[in-house]
């Protein structure tokens, strides 16, 4: 959340604008509500051959329904019960007639190879990802991240040369350690 100036007006977050600070959104990865999820069920989309419909436990009262384009890269058996990272504060969208309430993140190379994130063992569904050295929570609880801001922030997701998932240079972290991928220097989308 934004700090107030001496005159009581919101101060801009580092590298951000006063308008975004006033709205309560950070201009860095802390604006993203990314949580560890477990795929409770998965099925092919009835209206699209390249899409799955997943029910994902992200620590809420009921699983979130998420539509993802992972059919060409993973089988249903590979995804059933898998641990994933989910962006939870995106506006719901209808994909071929089915509502999607978030986005599953995967690492991807220019050659089309994809990898699910690897989250430290024992991490519970619903655990929020933090981004040291960035501090705080820069998202507005129970609100949708504005689309332009989401696109700007998400395009900065990558894995580093060690396979650690990062936003710019801030590592995706849960209490048990960093989230990684088998793919090095890859885009995360």
C-alpha cells in the first residue's frame, strides 16, 4: 500500500505514479496475487480442443475454475494433482463459453518447451508468493488487477540462469524457499 506524503496525499511507489499509488496498487510484482495451487480436477474444454478446464485449490472456500491452453504440452494425468502457481487477481474471462478465474503460470522456451513450476515440498495450497527484496502487499484485497497493469507486470516474469522464477530480479519465494523451473533463462507466462 502507498505511504502518505506530509500533505496526506499518496506517494508513488518506487518507479510508479501517484495515481496508481492512490488506487492502492503497487507498480511492481507485489501487485500480483500469485498463490500456490493444487489441481483438484481437470477435463478437456467441451468447445475447444487445445484448452483444459481445471478446478484448482488456491486455499479458498472452493476451488477456482481456470481455463488453460496446456493441452499440447501436458496430459491430463500429468496435471491431475499437480502443484502450480496461479495468478489470482486477474479479471475473470470467458474462454469459449467457460469462465476462467485466474491464470496458471508455466515456464516456456522459444522452441515451445514448457515446464510447470517446482514449489518447495510441503508448501500448502493457498500460500502466497513473495518477491524479496520487494516488500509488502501491493495489491488491493478482493479486487481485480487492472488489465493494462497485469500485462505490464506479467511480461517481466522469467527464470534466471539457475532456473529460479523471478519478476525482473526478485525471486518467487514461499516460506520453504524459492520457486523454480527445470527451464533456465525462460519466459514465464
